[in-house]
DNA sequence: CGATCGAAGATCCTATAGGGAAAACGTCCG
DNA sequence: CGGACGTTTTCCCTATAGGATCTTCGATCG
C-alpha cells in the first residue's frame, strides 16, 4: 500500500507528491510553522527524497512552505493581521475585476457580439490553447445558470457537522469564486485568484467559521448583477461581499 | 572557473542555479520553446542535476519554463496575441490599483494620518515583518522624490546603442513600476507585479522596441498625479500609460 | 542565576548510478 | 511517393551514499 495515490502514472511522481504535500499543509496535517523533514516525508510517502524536494520547491513558489537556506523547510506560518489585510485588499483588486469582466462578457454576448473596444481578447483567451482536458466552454447562456447553481448549492450539506460542515462550506465557496474567475476569460487572473485562495483556506481552517445563509445570499446578489449585464453593479456586489466576509473573520484577531 | 557566480555561499546552490537559469531565459540565451536538457544544463553550470531540477520546478511555478510529464522542460514560448491581451488586462488591474493605493497613502500621510475607512492596513503592512535586509521605509516625503528620480533618469544612457540601449530602457522602466508597486505597501501586490513583468520582458526582448521620451513623460504624469494626492487621477494616468504602451507593442502582432 | 561557549547530533545539500518511458529515425509496405 | 511500424537512441526519472552545515544540548564562567 502506497502512501499516495498513483492514478495510472499519467503524471510524474513529483506531481503526485506535490498534491499530497499540498493537501497535508492545506488540511493542517502539519501545523503552521512546523518544520518539514524531507527524509521523513519521503519515507511516509514511500518515495525518494528527490521528488519530495522538487515538490517542496514548487510549493515554496506558491507560498505554502518557507525555506531557510541550509535549515530546511517549514510549513507556512499563520497570517498576521497585516498579511490578512493585504490578502483582503488583494482579493478586492482581483475579484472585483473578475466580476466586472464576467458581467461585461455576459452583456456583450447577450446583446449581440463583442461590441467593446478590445473585443475578441477575452473570447480568444478562453478558446486558446487550453490545458487539453475538461475545458468545455459552454455558451454564455448557461454561464449564468452554472454560477447560480454553485451559489444556490445546499448551504448545509446533510449529514455533516462541525469540521466536516466547515470543509463543505469552504469547498462550495471556493468553487463559486474559482468559477467566476475562470469565466472572466483571463487565465492569468484565474490563476492569481486560485493562488490567493490557498492562503485564505489555511487561515479559515485554523479559525473555523462559516456563515452559510449570509454568504449564499451575497453570492446570489453578485450573480443577479451579472445577469443584468451591469459590470459596475457586479463589481460593487463583489466588493461588498468580500468586505463583509473580511469583517466576519476579523474577530479572530482581537487577541493579537 | 565556475559557470555561475557563487557570492559566498550565503545562499544555497539551487538558488544560484535558479537565478542563472532565470537570466538565461530572460536574455533569450535559450530560444523560446526550445527544449532544456537538464543534464546539459548541469554540466554547463558545473553542478549536479539535482539542484537544477529544483530550480526548474520553481521556474515552472513562475511560468518561465514549461514541463511536460516524462518529456522534459522547455523554455516558455512567446506570448500569443490572446495571452498578450490577457497580460495587458492583468497589468491594468494590478498596476492601476497600485498607483491608486500609493496616491492614497501619500495623501493620507501628508494631510494628517489615515483618514480612510480601512486605514492602518497599508501602513501596518509596510511595517510588517519584512524580509529582514534592505527594507528601508523612508518617510512619505522622499517617496515622491524617489519615484520622480526613477522616472526622470536619463532616457538614453550614454554609450549604449541597439541591444544595450533596449536593455537599459527596459531596466529603467522595470525599476519605476516595481518601485511603485512596492510603495503600495502590499507585498502580495508587489510580488504579483514583479511576476507579470518577467513575461513582458521576455516579449519585449524578442521584438526590440523602446520609446524613451514618451514613456518617461507618461511616468512623470503618474508621479504628478500621486503628488496631488488624487488616487483616481493616479489610477487614470497609469491606465493611460499601460494602454499606450500596449498600443506601441501591438504592431508586432500583425503577422499572426 | 543567567549568559556564553563548545561539542555532539541531526539534517540538509550535493553527487553519482541505473531503470524505464517517450521521441526520433530508418525501414518496409501499400 | 506517402504512411505506418519497429527499432534504436536519447533523455527523464528515481534511488542511494557521502560531505558540509546548522541546530541543539550541556557545561562552564561571570
């Protein structure tokens, strides 16, 4: 029995290790700030240290682990108050633009075909040389439907409580935001949003909190704004959602 | 004689290799799309393949090299038209916000102390646990002076022509934009701007172009807007600059 | 009692060797 | 003459061993 899942070796070992370690850090299987022993990790995953080292290097670029020269790797420490504020500001910048762009594209496609100055950019981007698999770009019609479906998804997954409920909520929230970013048609924007998300997830897992109804309501408001084809309204709705969400997390910083 | 410069081994070998390979790709010492042989690279740098592999993994996360499973690494291909448009849009999102934020901080500090709703965020972020060395946060007074100095720097460096002139122009332009992003007080924003910059540099080097006077004038206009403490004006000036710069690069896509 | 210095332990970092998969080439067939 | 197949070659990927470095613990001195 192997420590990590090898589908069919369609990927390289280092990639699997990367996913495994990522999951380990994301689920706090290793505490924030804790040292990560390369050899021990390799033994645990039943691979040699080399691919582990490679995976760790990639994770460092993602900001999930830190490396001190000649002292080894450590799991990313918890966000400080200042870093949390930066994260919120960054999300405001990125995701407001994301919502804005989706509304723009939706309205443009609905009315006729690209009528804005730099039209074609987004469309060609979405249809560009994708990653090969699973990239099915549906018509603009069901973009809205898909977003609404993610926003409306059962807030309280039946049969889940406590930790599991938190995880389910987090996963749903992530799906919505990622989908929105993806539908902006800008792959770089999408990637940036996903990268930021990891840090927020880390933080939220440490201070378990979930506001099912409230969050879902705010999500729907964003979708509605997109549906009306008003980019500014969509951006404002997203901004309000992010600020509200930040406020909901704020109490956990009182101690510091 | 070693293939790469080892300062005093204050860093790890893999870090040096990372910088070397990064420079190789950035200067087009390896052509875009060209395959990168790990063993050959290791011999050229006179190190073992292991640190090379580690450096390549980090570079892949930065988007400077691509990895096909079981097929090796290749240098990042040149930007397609769609990707170029995405890059421009991304810069608009990030750097407009950057200019906006700098103007905000400047006016806030000059008038009195933070008067906006979420004040303190930026300041505390800038004063957070920095990377230790070289992070000297000067008073708000010389922030403007420093920006102006970078913008005013001799456009045409004496004694440089052709390729060298392009490189000098690019370096100056990069310094200005990076400095601005850094002074936004948001380290994540700064990092994102720097990451994007690498791709633009790659593109520009392949289609050598430089508009010394024009670019410098636009930079100064941004600095002036910041000086007046008007965030929206600063954002607009940055937006105009980026769009104009994009238009200057556009002719190179006629062939595609 | 606290701080500094020294030595042992653990760990990281680098180098080398071998197995296996994919791509490229030449050859054969239609 | 073009396409498909088999073989060869190249290259990536993984595993193991040894040297250098940092951290930690204990003892000693102020």
